């Protein structure tokens, strides 16, 4: 199985693996942090060391230090008996960039103390970060062997001298050796010799000793252990034909016949009568012979002078059992295959067929569409000889989706055969995966997604601080959600929430049980996060995790760069739950500061019919501050074999991969890259390759995505349907505005109405049908004699938005009162001859003032 991305799960369940019995499999797990922070290892070996055997040098290696802005300039190393200290080796600049060997230590390293190595990396701007190793211990003592080993199940040939050497090494690589005395292995009985008793031709020599050629009636091995002969209730007949002895005619007097388990022996059977010298064949019936043991026929020829000669056969073994069946693999590779992409080839291999008695002499093989019988409708039975693999071309192609079963039979030398041993079957798949179009259903499976409903309490956005956010009770907990740790619902009457008027502050985890979902169906999970609008939140990146069903992924909230306003980060993930109800959990992985969450959505993915004008890969980008990310989702289907891997890449043209080379995301239906810089006004194309279990590939491309790192530009928001007005008598609130975004165009606009600039007391943000105007009617008692403000928020297709508000309009249908009005006539000019009251000289004009 290729490397799979599993998010931050600590357990992983993979299906569609064709694992076989008696084969050992290994799993490799690689852990990576989200900031590309480094790892420092003690020693320069492949793996981190825990012990070292010498006291006069230090070694270390490191990797993962990166700086994409000004690059790494140099490293500084130090070592000490506590984390980050330098009491054993002071800070020293290094010229190497991945490993170091230090021999000029001021003093020898201490024993039985854990020693830590610290590597600090400086960039060209003088900034640094550092990482500390897990430490090691100096051990100069060798291990002590306190118990002799005991070995069993060994198979040593006879007659040799064997020595057992035990080498024991500790974690510091100091070893101790111990070697045994010689051991001779002897499992065979003594060889029969020649002797003479009471014969005339035997020499009477002085060196002969009385009793030197006597023997016992029992036989012993050299090791001193007594043997026992096991017998089985099976009767056999042996035939011995044509016994040839070269001697003068008439010189052979008689023959004696013995049967034994070793040459020149007589431990199984002895013919009690002498065999006439004229016979050259004998049949012996009803012998009790054990399967798996080699038996020898021993014939002794006697001459008339008393001389004898013994001749033994080459042995015969009784085989009463069939061979042992093995394993049949589909395909010719090292491992069994479950799918193949060729419909005109049938190939198989097998191993494990054994016969310890007479041995396997041939294999027969066939292929068919039924596993449980000997019917072979694809390839009839064929003799393969001693070959353990076969491949043949088929005249007729096999239907796509058909399963082929390969079957094999082993035959031994006496004609015994195994039962038919079938393979697990291989499915024919000649078609690559098919990309399909999909859309997201509008219905949201989350209850209280924007946290508008609580147990009765909200914190006001203007009153929060880092000290009081976690000092609350369950009154601030949103309904339908459960929490672990710190959680508070926050409400704002101005343009703050992403959706509605409220959101939550999370420093812990929050979860909800989602009902009425379907197992195995693809769902989209999306939500927004932001840094809290408090001073101490102007910090570096925050990490969180989201879990839905049995999968969990990490998301990032990036640096605020000393901005006091709230910037919402959009996060999108795809999941396939394995049950009809599942928990969605959003967690904060940072222990020091929390973050804000709003607008949690779970939407079903709906498959659509393919269209040549649409693309099956959906892409959206997020650009915040100087950071950007890209998210791509796709959906492939393959009815014959499952999708085993997705790889994706993106570049500036269709099919290109110069921005990100092809990377595997395992079997996930989406991919994302948080650590990427996308140039403003450029265009990005995403390529996705789906690989099925048969090895066939299919590519899908996205449409060109215009990278837009700037929000829309909203011109002045006008109260009314035309030019801006400051008052009206109608209870219909209208507004119009101008908005442009030349890079990615306007996706949608939403508006809110409140009693203050950017307020939403009367209406939270609601999507408008027209991106440049909106109207709504209120009851007269709600807005009469009040000034209301319209706030507009427009989103572009890159996910960025801008907000603007009007200068307000006053609603009143009461005319002005003149009960206390005063109108005064002002004289035309002042001179020494002032006119009298209510008189003037000018006949063409009059001057009046009022209050």
C-alpha cells in the first residue's frame, strides 16, 4: 500500500487490502507537524540513539529547519545535562547543515546522566528558532550473561562439530561474547562390522581379546539415548527381484534376507529360513512399515566355506498420504493481486505445496469462473510439470468485472494428489476511474450552526478580554452542542459575526451528534474561524482539528500581523461517515489562546450527470494577509475496483505542476495546501489523478482559478432606491450601492440593518437577490422616529469580502410644528433715519428671519 495521508488520527483502518496468511506485514507511520519545524536526533545513525559507549565525542543530525524568506544562514550547537543547557559543550557555530561530529569536548561526558543537544538555526535576518533532542545516556559497561540460552527446533546434519556463540549487545553497542564447547551430533546407529566365530579360516592371533567382539541385544546412539521403534497398523508387501552375486558357479550355498531402517541392518524383519541359492527373487507380505521412513533390503550370501557378503538396496519409502496443499496466487508477482487490467491473459503462481515422503513430481492448473468446483470454463486442466507459475494468452476476452479463479493440484511420486486448491480470485477491470460532477445540497445537517441559541446568556463583543472568556457557566453554552474545556457564546450588534449575530470562543473542544446522515455517502464540512479581537490574540499561527466520523484533520489560523480587526478563515473538508449518525468535533490544539468559530455546515454531496462544459474538480482559494491556501475536491467512481490512491498537483496552465508537484493524498476525496504563496492576478489549474486497484489511471482538471488576494471595492452605500436620502416617511427600508471586483467578480452580497453604523439590531446579515440593491419592510412601530443604518457585505469568488455602511436615514411621518415659530421682518439697511415698525422704503424686496 502506498503512503496514505490520515490527518491527525492515531489509528487508521484501511480496506481492500489482499493480505495473505503466514506472511509478515510491516506498517510505517510518519508524523509531521504543521509548521515544518525541525527534528534533532542524537547521533548520526538512521534512528535516534538512546545510549552512547564513549565519553569523548558528540554526534548529532537534524532536518526540517526552513526559512522561505531569507533562508538559513548558520547553525549553533550546545549540549548539557538539562534541556536547552550548555554546561557540557558551550554554544558553537557550525558550518555543516545536517550533521556534526564533535571531538574537542572540554571534559569527558558524564556517566548515568541524560545529555541533551540543542540546535539553533539563524536566518539571514538574524532571527532564530531552536530544537532540542530527546537526549541520550553514556554507558561504558558491557552486558553480563547470567543465563545460558536454550535452543530448540534446530536441524543439524550428522557427524559435524558444532559451536554455539552468544553475542549480547546493549543500547550503547557494547557487546559480550560467550562460546560453548564443541557438540557432536549423531542420530545414526553404528555400522555393522564383520566378525568370525568358530571358523576354520579365522586367524588365531595373540592380539585378540576374549569378549572384545561381544554385543548387547539393544542398540544405542552415540549420545547414549536408547531408541525405540514405532510401528503402525499398516501391512505392506515387498518384492525383491534379481539378486546378483558374482561368484563361481556352485560356490554360493544360501541367502539370508533382512529388512531394516538402515543399511546392513535387521531391525524390522528377518526371514527365518535360508533362501536357496538358485532363487533370485522373494516376496514378503504383511509387513508393518511406517510411512515416511526409508527401509533397506539387506541380502547376505554365504559360500560353502562359510564366507559371507552383505549387499543393501538403495531403500524404499512408504508414502500413504497425499501432498499438503499450498497457496495459489493470482498473477505472477510476489504478492497476490485482486484486480488486473488485462482481459486476455490468465496468470497465476503458487507455493507451499509439499510432500515430505515421496515428493511432488508435477502440478496441474486450470482457470474458471467458479471457485468451489473443478469446472474450468476459461482454461482447461493443463500439466505444468514442476513449474510454480503459469501465464497464457486467451483467445476470448473476459468480460469486464468478471472474477477469475485459478486452481492447482499437486501430484506426488506414488500418484497421490492434493485437493483442488483455488485462488482468492482476481477481478477483471479494463476501465479507469470515471470523474463525476457533484454539487452540494443546501440543507445543513447541523443544528444551531451559528450559535444563535444558548442557555440564556451571551457575552458582548465589547466586554470580552482574555481574563473573562473562560470565567463562565453553562448559561453561555450554545444549545445542541456539548463542550470540553472553555467555551463562551459571544454576541455583537455590529458587523462582526460571519453569519447571524453570534459566534463562540473555543479553548477546548465542542461537539454535536449529527443525525439522519447516510453511511458511505460523501459530505462536505465547512466552518470559519478567526483570532479573538483582543490584544493578546495578536500572535502567530493557531492549530485546530476537526473530526467527523472516524477521520480527523488539522486546520490553521494564520498570523494576524498586528491587525485589530477580525478576519474569518474558511475551512472545507470532506468525509464519508461509516454510520447513520456521527459526532462532529472541533478542537483547539493550542494551549495558550483560543479562537472564534462560526457558521458550521454539513452538506450532502449530490452526484450530477457529466457535462462537457463543466469540470469535476472544484477549487477555492483563501487569501488572508500575506498568506494563502488552496482547497480542491473531486469525486471519481469505479464499479469494478476501488480507488486506491489520489494524487494532485497544480500549476499556471492546464496539466502543469510547477507550483506543487504531484502529491498523494491517499484515498481522501479532497486535498489542501496551507503552505503556499499564490501570486495575485495569476491563474491556477488543478490536476487530479485517480488510480484504481487495477493500476489504471484517470485524470481530471479544474477550470482556471483566478487568484485574487484583494477584497471587492464597495462604493458609497445610498439609503433609498436612488440618490442618497436622509429621511423618509415609508416603513420600507431600501438601499443601493456600487461594488466591483475586476479579478474574481462578485459572488454574492448580504446586508444588515441596525440603529448604529455597521449595526445589525434590526436584521442580521441576509443574502440579497440583487448584488447592488435590496429592500425590506418593517412594522411602523419598530422604525418610526428612528434613524437606521444599512450595512452591506459583498464576497468575491476568492472568498474575500468587504463591508460598508450608509450614513443613515430617519423615518418619520409627523409634519414640523409651527406653534412656537417666530417670524421677524429685518430692515433693508441701517442708517441714521431708521424706518418705523412695520414700514420700509423698498418696494421690490423684503428681508425675513424665523426661528
